[in-house]
C-alpha cells in the first residue's frame, strides 16, 4: 500500500472537483482526502494499492466536466490508513 500527495492547479474550485475525486477514489478502493487550498488549488492525498493510486493520478488531470486542470504535481508520502475519503 502506498500514499501520494497531489496538488492540482487550474479551475478546480467551485466545479465539484473534490466531490468527483472522492467518488473516483472510493470506486478505486482508496482512502485519503481532497481539500481546497487557500491559493485556489486542490490537495489530494490518496492511499491504497499502487495501481489504483496510479489510476486516480491519471484521472486528476481530467477531473469533472467543468474543471480545467492546468497542472498536477504528485509526490510520495508516508502511508497512513485514513478512514474513508474526506472532502474537508
């Protein structure tokens, strides 16, 4: 099991990005969170099986229909077993 922290930039707040990320993550069996950052970006922590995490990382570049993603930067972080997937 692995965890990654991704910061997503572009038009990603106010377009259901966090809720859609949660839906995708849960469908992939992942835990973690998606939260708005003060600078307009979204932080995503995703933990679970490596292939599922990789699939979510690819999806983060698309996001929901109204999103316009301009950048996604991910880095590995220490594994932590989150209780579900929060959109804080």
